[in-house]
C-alpha cells in the first residue's frame, strides 16, 4: 500500500507541477497540462486496478472449497465401534458402523434410510470420512479462536482453529452474507462440548451442508442443543437427550451414542441453472433454401383417399386408460388426497401455569407429503418448517402473565391443512426488564 500511496502522491505532484507552468505563461503550457492530466488519470487507473486486484486476492484467499465427504455423504450417523440409541430417535439418512457390527436401539428409533452393519458400504464410508477429516484438518487456519467460547459470536465463512478444546454456551450465528456456497470449517484440537439448550444459527443463505466440525477427540452435545453442521470426530460423538442435528454425526474410531434425538442428513440446495439460448444455425443461413421445397406440393405424403385410421376402428384416448378415472390421480402421484395432515404436538404445557421457556416437539404425517408447517404464538409466526419432525422453543419467559394460545397449521402438497390449537397460562410473576447496562 505504501508504494501505491507514493505513486498516487507523485501523480498529484505532476498536476501541481503543470499548474506552475501555467502561471509563468509559457506557450507550451497547455500541452504539458494535458500530458500531466493524462499521466494523472493513468496513475489513478493503475491505483484502482491494484486495489481491485488486492481485494480479489484477499477474497480468493478467504474462500474455501467444500469438504468432500464421498460415500459418507449418504449417512446421517456413522460409527466405527458401535452405534447405540435410547428412546425415540429419528435419523433421516443412512446409519452405519464399520469395522464394528453393533447397531442397537432401532427400534424404537426410526431410520429413514438404510442400516449398514459393517460390510463394503460402511467400510467405504469410513475410508471417505478419514479423507474428509484429513482435508478439513489440513486447511490453513485463518482465525485462531483458542480459549474462546463460541456462544454469542457471529462468524462469516472461513477456517477457525482451536489448539485444544472448545465450548458453545448459548447461540453461535454463522452468516453466509448471501452466498449459499460459503464454507465454515472449525478445526478443534481435542473436544467439542455444547451446553444445554445451545444452538448454531444459520443466516443469510448459510447451509448446514457447508459447515464442518473437525474434532480431534470427541464431541458431546448437551441436552436440547439445536446443532448445525457435519461433526467429523476422530474418536466419538455423543448426542444427549433431545438434541437435534441438521447435519451428520460421524466418528472414525469410536462410537456414536444417541438419546431421543433428531438427526437430519444435511443436503445442499440446488444451484439454479440459467439457460442461455444458443442459435445452432445463424438466422442468415436458412437450413433449406426457400426455393427448394422439401416435398413437392404435387406429391401428397398421404393420399387423401386413404385414411390413416379407418373410421370403423375407434381410437381410444391416450391420456389415461379407460378403466382409470381422471380423479384417481393427483399432481403428487398418490391417490386423491382430500384429508389434512396428521399433527402431533408434544411438550405443550398442562393445566398448571408456565414459569418460563419450554420446547415443543411437532410431528406431521401426510400421504401426499408436507408442504410446510407454521407455528403461531398469539397470532404471531414464530417458526416455519418443511420437516416432518422438528422442535420449537417457546419463549414464555418474555410473555405477560395470563392466557396465551399456540396454533400449529400444517399444509400438505394437495392444498389441505390441519390446525392444532393449544392454550397455556403464563404464571403471575413479574417479568424482568431487559438488561440495558
């Protein structure tokens, strides 16, 4: 920057020097003025180009390529020794173990995918997990956060490193700044631990599939943590009661332990493809000259006297078989669905008053598929999801004492909806004013 600043100063000096000639009245002054102005513009142009190049280099130096998971991408949970589950865990994605063979707790747990107990598929996933771990570990550290808790931070894309353990208490926000391809890599020397009810919040286009936690030992997610990203642990992963993971729990050498969790394999949103029309043949070059007809008019392709289909042979409609009524099929490919989704709300307060925040677990089922689920508190939208199962924190601590209403509205892909309403009472306790100090 110093050299650029000097060049800029020198260019300005040339202008001032030309002004000096103007005051002397030399006949050739106008020519020097023009030359000095041109030199100044060239200098400014070079300065701007240099600054743009520096910014481009800085941007490219920070941008990261995604960590490729290979065969491990299909798995929501992958262990080395065992995978154990307690309670009503639901995993969307495959579950596997290799070189171990034990996968226990399914059922009562649910796997929306395939369970691989050893075998070639799980072994290949473990091999690709090792390659992904080494890739993430080998990236150059861009920001050293050793000794700092991640709670309360807002981070943009990049590589963040910790020489030993790291904790998350509260909310970590990852901001993609409008770039859905923004990559976040966390290099952790030993353990990753989250406190109860902590969360990783993704904003401005950030995607959980682009978030990688490379853990040098083991990861433990505290109760009811809402976590985002792929956890690549060298040893083991433990999700305690009520944890939700938008990503993956992958362990190279040890076990994955689950307890009434929801793990959804993160998938990146498709990048829209912009179609650009391309003229195969320039308009000025006709494919067939107008003067040469493809078929002479005097030679009909089919003689008018020979019908293509004899009138005595009825032609059946081609859009549907005669035996299948049109109303039997819908846009989703399922039987005509006129019923709304089945909605179950767990965790809603009972008859007693509520002293503080609480969490709802919402499960939705429908034959044609779920379009969206909206959760309202006193008429205000607090959550929107497209998942069949998700959790919602109800911030009752902030509410005034008295009666309040929760409303869950589920829409299926055929336009039907179901509304579930729950009421609760906030305890008659003064609400603390917000801290402003």
